[in-house]
């Protein structure tokens, strides 16, 4: 009887084990199939990516091997944190192991193809290997590895029931340009030290390596300068306003000036170190001689205008008249006086401390949008022109820029300014950041100036990215498709002098860090790819597919982004008989647009857009929404017909 029981038990155990084996193999097969079917979505697109058969699975105990762990501690810490937070798996680091999970290898003999920031990433079924010449390359290899795992790897908390698999690949990758920047304007609105750190964390995901901090403008001075206390006591504070920047009513004397802030020198040191740990350099910008109202409110003697003693830091009220184009006509004199020697003493004091705080080789000194109308009438400026033989006001600014450059050079740094510094003549050693289109950058590079391309046409992230009915209104638009067309090394340029490319985020209309994220992403994806990836790898359809995969990642990382690619583009025309005609164009393929004119909310059972719409005689509202198949994917947009009428004029 015992033997019979034993036989039955054995049979049951064997059958059960076999069944479990089938389930396990089925689950594994399903997981591998899912990985195989999920498109690889690395942003920016690598130079070379070869997908192989099979998948790699993270084990319960992840061993990271690095012989030179001291040099790679930041990459190891970054990778370990991302794995443990989302997966809950245990990660250990060793210098030697017979079976490491992930190997990080610095080449003992340089691979000339990779340069300073390139890497090779090999994922096979049993192991991941990242090799590079320099620690920065390992860090960027880690970013690409993370993007191979399921989107849930971006979660800030443990995620259960996820198969932590990655496709087997061979990647060889290196950047097109060494300067890959994002400019963050912390002057118009102050953003905290922690928010700047978050900005850095977000940008390194996509292999940006340069943070341009715009630290001074009419709305605020943001850095402590020893010996010049009024810069932060007075210059860092304005009146808090809510609404549309530029249209605010002038503050009354009794409104408290408590809105703003600044970074202490210890804060700056902390931010610089935080950035360096993530292979990011910080470029400081002190914007002069224009955009200097915060300086002048603090130290009125630096102005040419006696009335400057009454000036206050701008709170968003109108101070410039742009109706006649650039340069603007100043309603208040926001310029430093180029004929006042105190200005150069002041800048020497400031730059002495800025140079010590920021190890990066360049200091950006602005130079843009300086109004001339106060200078033209000023006796000090007239005397300067006569003394120095200057014939025009642009030559006066050129005189100022050259003197400022000499101060920068005396601190062991290189001088950079916006492309206006080219007007009136500029020192041969000055570097130029070209923002008014590409032509000034092409001109400067061909004249052997180092150039960073950051043109409004492709790289101004403060511009609206969808229809103005959905966005804080700004004077121009930049949709994702246009940003993706950015080529920082255009035909006809002396390429050896194009040292980089950059996108700029001005924050006049950006009051919160969530809106910062919304304006940066996904357009920063397009910029990242334009300045990292080979131009021949560019493919809009493929980029859109990868961008949508990254939307899931941003959701899990709790980073806000714009869904504008799902919004139709509104084009308004009039027919021959003056009827209002509305064309709706999707920015990406595969979307259906549904609409209503009867004030109700459309869904996929409403009329589908197929041809230009004629507005019914008494309709007051057009509502549209986009679908992909049966699922709504775009925002509901409510467009007053009155607005459409205005656009057709």
C-alpha cells in the first residue's frame, strides 16, 4: 500500500512539476515575445544599433562589475538607484566577479571612434557590457541601457508584476557635437536649487551636457556677489503678479516686493558639483548691457539716466516698445552706461567671483536687445563716441563688448555673447551664440568664431507648441516637427567652428516648474537627436514612434510634457464667396479628427473630418478631438468661431 501511495505521489509530483514547467516556459516565452514586439526606442537615436535574437533578464541579485569603480561611481550610483527603486532587486558592486550581471569597462587603449563621450553597449542573454574611453561614455551607455528596459524602470516607487527584460542588442554610439545645451532662464521667474537639480536630472536622460543658466535680467539678479549686497537685497525681488507677463499693471509703491530669490555662493557650488557628477557643465550668463534693470535698481549710478534712482526691478509690466522692431525703444533705461568707468569696475568685481564659482571655460555676457534711444541722447555717450572715434551706436556697444571681453579673459575665461555682438565689430576671440536664425552663426563660423547654434526657428522652447487656444500666448510657435528639422551644422558653414547646438527656455510666461517640464518635453527630444545623432539617421515617423514610447516613461517618472502632437493644426481661409473655411491637419499620421459645431462634446460617433469645414451661419463654437482607432488620444479643443474669424482677416 505504501509503495502504491509512493508511486501515485511521484506521478502527481512529476505531473505538477511538468505543468509548472509549461507555465514557466509559457510565461517566459510570452515575456520574450512582448520584448521582441516592443520597438526599441532610444532617444537620441544611436549611431549604430543592431538588434539580435533573445532577451536579457535582470536577476534577483544584480552584480555590477567595475575595476575602476572610483572613476565610475556616479554611473554606478545612477544605475543602481534606477534598478533598485523600480524593481526592488538587490544591487551590489564588485571589482571582480566570475559572473557579473553588468560590466562597466573603461578602455585601457583608446577607441578613437568613440571619443570622450561615446560608448559601446552589448546586451546578450546572460550579461550586459558597457565600454567607453571616458567615464562620461559609461554614463551615456547607462542612459541607453535604462531605455531598453520596460518603461516602468522610470518609476519612483516599486513596481510589481513586470518582466524586467531587455532586448539583446549591439550599440555603438557617440555624439555629433560636444556642446549639447539647454538654457534655463531663472531670472524672469526664480526656480529653486532643487528645481535646477531636477532640470539637470531630466536633461541627462537624453545626453545633454551643458546647462546654460540665465542668471540676470530686468526681472531679477540671481547670484550672491560678495561686496555688492544690493544685487540680492534689492535686485532679486519683485512684486508677484498673476496673468499674462508683459501686460501686468505697474506695481504701486505699497505692493510688497517679496517675489523672487537668489542662489548663495554655496548654492552655486552645490549645483556645479551636482551637474559635474552627471557630466554636465554649467555656463553662467550675466546679460549686459541691456536687460540690466535689476542691476540698475540696485545700483542706479551704473546707468546713464539720472531718473534711474527711481527705477524698480521689473514685475512684468511693459518696459519696451517693439512696434518698430529691433532694437526696441526703451520706456525705461535698462542699459548699463558704456561711458561710465564704474560699470567696468562693477563687472570686474562680479566676474572675479563668477569665474571662481563656475569652472566651465566660457562666461556668457549676453549683449542682446540693448535699446539705443537713451544712449543716443546721452552726453556721456556722445563724449565717448568723440573720444574713441565711434561713428554709430552699434560701435558704442562693440566698444563695451570688447572691454567686457578683456575683463572675462583676465579671469582666465573665454567670452561668449548673443549674435548682436557681431554688430559694430567684435574681437576675433569672441564666441557667438546664434539665436536670430542660422545666418549669424554661419557668418560667425566662417569668420572663425566659435559658434553655438540656438536659432529661434528651431530651438526656442518658450514658443507655443500647439494652437494658441491651448497655450499661454507667446508671439511665435514651434511645433515638434519643426524642432526636429534643426540641423546645427548647415550647408555652407565652416563646420570646425560650430562647437555645439542648444535649445533655450525663456520663462516670461512660465511660472512653475511643472510648466517648465511641459515646455521642454518632448521638443527637447528633437533637439537632443539633432545635436547627438548623425543627420542621416533622422526619420520623422520613427522619431514619433519613439517619442510616444517615451511619453509612457515621462508619465512614470512624473515629468510633465506636452501632448501637442495629437492636436490638429488649424488653418483658416475664406472661400471665393467669403465663407469661412477651416482646415484641420494632424501633425502625425494615424489619427482621426472628430468635430462638432453644436456646442456639444464630440467623440468618435460624431462627424469625422475629411475635408475643409464650412462654418454654419449661426455657429459660435467649433470643438475637435483626435482619436487613434477607438481611443481618444488628443485634447478636446474648444475654438470660438469669433477667434477663427479674426484669423481669416
